C-alpha cells in the first residue's frame, strides 16, 4: 500500500508541476494570442502524454511489486508449514519413545516382581 501511495503522490506531483511550469512559461513569454493558444495546446498534449506514460509505469511497477510480495509470501507460508510439520513429527517421535521407555520399564519391573515371587516360593 505504501508503494501505491508513493506512486500516486509522484503522479500527482508530476502533473501539477508540469501544468504549473507550462502555464508559467507560456504566460510570461511575449507571444501573440494565437501563438500562446497553440503553445498551451501543445503543452497540454505533452503533459497529457507524460501523465499517461507515468501512470503506465507506476501501474507496471505496482504489479511487479505485488507479484514479488505474493511469491515471497507463498514461499514463507510453505516454509512455515514444513517447519510446523517437522516439529509435530519430532514431538510425536519423542512422545512415542517416552511411551516405549515407560512400557519397557514396566515390563522389567513386572519381570523382577515375578522373579521375587518365584524366589520367595522356593
């Protein structure tokens, strides 16, 4: 949005500056009415052409920036998803290994208790 606003501000400044400059130059130049009107018409056409050119350039650059931002955002979202998946898999693996360790501890304790019972019965 900031780049869009800067582009619009640049366009407005260029148009206003061009119009003021052209009007000032034409009004202070010693010419006949017919020459002055012709010069004003030519200057208006030049300003109009430049305005269209600047607007086209600003539009193209804005589209390029939007594409770049979109691509970068898509890449970041993909990386975030990959990282989240990796973290979830790591936590699951850790959790499963803890459960396996606890089960093996319980089995060992159960076997030891059985051994004690057998030794006690002898």
